[in-house]
C-alpha cells in the first residue's frame, strides 16, 4: 500500500494541470448546528483522472501534528453536471477524488476541535478551531480549508455568511462587507493559512507601532469588552518594540484574542473554595493539556487566554500577564521565521512536512529579543534582565546536548523522542542567541549586534524569498567574519556545551554555576524562617502556614496564606532588591481577609545557581561593548 500511494502522488504531481485559477469558498456561519459549519468550494479545473484534496497535517509555527482532517465530516465531491464523484479518505487528512477531470465543487462540514477530547495529537488551542452559533467562530484556516494537490499558489476567494452585527477580524484583505456577508481574498493557500479569522461581535482597538497599523480584536466568553484593556496593558511593550525596530516590515498587524471562562476553577486554584468530589477529575482533565498561549503568523497572532477571575492572587494567571507574557515574542516573529526563513517554511509542505533545523533562529532568537527589548526599553533593569536569562540557563541545563544536537532536535521535532526536548527552544535557544550576540559584538569590535545581522539578512531575503537550509551559517559568517563559524560548529550543529563565561566576558558579564549572594530573606522559605508550609493547589495556588516555631521572625501565624508572587511584590522594586532594614508591606490572607503585613527586611547569604552578574571592574572596552549590547549607543 505504501508504494502504491507514493506512485499515485507522483503521477498526480506530474500530470495534473489546472485551468481555472481560483478557489471560491462559501462558509455558512448563519446556520450552525451542533458546532458544525458547512463549507462549499468551487474548485479549479483538474485534468488528471485522480486528485487528492489535503487538509494540513501540520501548520507552520506549531512543531506538532494537528491532523485537521480528523474534524471534517460529510466530504462530498461533485461533477460539473451535479453528480457525486467517488471519494476515498486516506489517513486523517487526505481525500482521494476519482474522475477528478469532472470536478467542479466540494462540500463538507467542519466540526470544531477546541472542545473535543482526543487521546492523540490534541490541537494546541491557539491553532485550533471553535464554532458556537450566534457567539463566535475561531477560524484557524487550516482547519476550515484544504487544497488540491499542487494548487498551493492558486488565488482564493472566501465568502462568509454571518449573523447581523458580526465582524470577521483578520489580516486577510477584505473585498466586500454587508450586514450578512463578509468576503476576503488570499493570493495563495500559504497566505490563507497564515491569516486566522475571528468572527464575532466586534470588540477592537486600533493603534500604531511606528509605521504599522495594529488591530487588537477580542472575544470573551463572559461578554466583557477586552480590547481597550489589553491595549493599555500592551502599550509599554509595543513602545519597546517601536524603539527596537524603528521600521517594521509589515504595514498592518492583527492581535486576535480569545478569552475562555475559567472563573469557577480560579476560585479553587486560589484556595477560595475546596473542589467538590465531582469537580476533581474534570479539574485535572481541564488543566492537564490546557493550551494557554499564542501562535504567530506573518502579520497577526492568535491568543487563547484563560480568565480565572479578576481577583486572582497568582499573578502569572492574570489575563494581563498571560497576554503580555507572550505578546512581544509573537510580534517579533515578523522578523523570523515569517520574514527570514528557509525553503522548508517558505514552501511549507502541509501534507508531508519537512521541519527546519533552525529553531535556534526562529524561536530561540525571538525569545531572546523579547527579553532584550525590555532591557533596551528600560522595562527591565540590567539585574532583572540577567535574572531572566539566568532562569533560562537553569532550565537549559536539562537539555541532552551531548547526545542530541540542537539542529537534530529541530529537524526531527515531530518525532516523540525529539518533541520531548522541543520546549528548550525557549530557554537553551534563547541562551544561544545571547551568546551569539556577545560573540558578534566582539568579532566586529562593537560595530554589529545579532539584531543588525538578522535585519540585514531579513532585508536580503524577507517574506517572499527563502534562504537555503544548509547555507544559513555562511550568511552569518559573511556578515560578521570567519571567527563566527566555530560558534555554529560547536554549539548549534555540534554537541559541545556552551562556555558561558568565555562568551559573555566580552560584554562584561560573569557566569557562576554556584554563587553566594546577599538577598532579602523570603518569609516562607523554610530554610530561612521557623515555619512549616503546605504548597498551593497544583503548585500555583497560595501556600498555607501549617505551624510556626519560636524563631519565626516575620510575624506570620498558623493558618496564614501567602501567594508565590508576594515575595517579589514586596521585596523587589523594578527588579532590584530593596535595602536591608527597610520596611515592606507583605501581602497575606489571614482569617479569610487580605491584609498587608509590615516586615523589616533582613538579608542573608543565599546560594544562587546559574548566576549571571556584572563584572566588578570591567574594562573600558567591556563597558563600551555592554552599551552597544544594551542599546545605549
């Protein structure tokens, strides 16, 4: 069977000629039944006797299998005379159509994926689909539309029948708009998949980041308008991007934000109430694979956020922090890979994807820039920035570099063994980028940074032109000098562990695997205070004081509850520790009521691991290189 399929696919690619040059899709969002939407497609003409209509197995940016075809029902193909053509489904995503030279129309139903419980290959929510009658439709377009073999570059028209008052927010060019229909066009299937659509009653805010018009479009299940709120939270970060990139490579950009309702679960996580017996298993299932986060696109990004309630004590779960924690990273993907990329992304094979080996560039450099932007814009102090990068070094220690090069992991990230290590693109990948930045500054005597090199290559290639997968290092070396080649040979392609101090010394930064530093005592650190505690629910709720000994020094009492964020909130200001002897207000919950406990700050020697700090006596050159690195010159 395997060989026959390969021969069939080859014959299709060779013999299929397309006479008509356009797809026309009609999406009926007016008549939704059981979370299913009917789609009709007028197809390009086909000359071959057999063709394959594909839904994507994988879409760019996810590095995981989606199998959108699993959610397609009632797929039917029609000839020009209206008669049905024989169709056979092959695997999860391919529909083989017989007598394809007679093909004129295809119809099918899209069943939403977001609320489906599947054992294998659950779709990450920001890449998923959601369909609710008279409420919202989240259209990640790989889940709504497919393509005939070999037609990825064919023009596409989309007509969406919609309820009155609804609006489709997207970066796709709009061709018409009426009360009950909105139409768009795409130059290719690549552009269509790259531009998700949120269909709902409009909640939008528009603003500029330098030359780029940005639209923030939101849907919240609770009915709250959120776009103005998110804009206010994002404003500082967007200004940071504007400073980092004086001219952006896109004219428009769309933030699409879907806010799900988890308020009843938030009360349990925050220990405001205990879960009922019947809630425990659903709670575990709900959060075991919850895909809060975002997916980048060429000039948009789609966010799936969880609303746990406005009064959550766990700061990381606040809606604002969920959004701002991802926004700069996703926005900066306009540089790479959506600007600078290899042929494996530029000509992405949705049916049989070939993954690029350069995740260190696409995800690592992007995550690094997200932190560097905050440093250069003054959002992070130098100490806070180094602390963030120290955290990434600590997480990156778990990567098996000696047996799995970063490029090998990247190229094989769809396979289980390698996919388990994928998460390290955000820590080890970011550390690689930091070290590469320092090496470039040193080799160019402070004339260039990593940003300069990537922007130069982005200008050379850009969105419509791919670099050759195996030639990227040569491009970097040509911009910087031959001394850069060993960086890629040793760390990216090779199996050597990075030499952190050696690389970072040029910019006046020292790395210590283990260091003793003076820092304020954490009142709920049982090694530094005479207490016993019980950790919060699921590791993210409040900690509860179980007992207090005679040497307790902060004023805590048995039964007090403390959020994990309380220490940073009280003992740090703008990323730096407050002075010893100063009195801070420490937020706790006592007898069910929130209160501020005044605590006099006491310092103690504490061990820190994977510690980054400034050199005590940097040279003039190191000071100059740091200023270049930090955007101060």
